C-alpha cells in the first residue's frame, strides 16, 4: 500500500509532504549515516532532512527553513514524519509488520 501525504508543521507554517522519491531517499541516507554515531539526533541533521523533503514541492520554504520560528520537538516530529515517508521508520499503518511483509 502506498503511503499518504503527511503534513509537517514548524511553528506557524505547515506543508504537505508526498511520499519521497528515490533521489530524496538517497539524499537523506548519508545525513542519517553521518549522525548514526550520535547518541541523540541534532537539529542540523533534522533541518537537512526536512529541507530535502521540502525542496521538491516547496523550494522557497526549503531555502528559508533556517528562518522559520520552531521548537526542537517540532523539527524532530517533522523529521520523523519524513523518515516514515522514506521507509526509514515504520509507519503507524504498518503496525508490527516490517517493511516488505504482508
């Protein structure tokens, strides 16, 4: 089943994010790998991931992401939604089934 569009919200701004393209997944993977050794995620990595997802349909928002007033939990939630769209995290619709399992 194909993932639906997810809404991400940062401060007063909100954007729909479609399921990621393979190119977007390829761009996100090195960001995740570079931060894999970190015990906790960091805001810079989360912003990079959100910018990758925004660039396709919301290029202006991606370019000015650093100027958006938002909290750390908001950027973490946005990143998690994007990682679900890319298959890096299980979606809530998958339940206990792993990727590729029926």
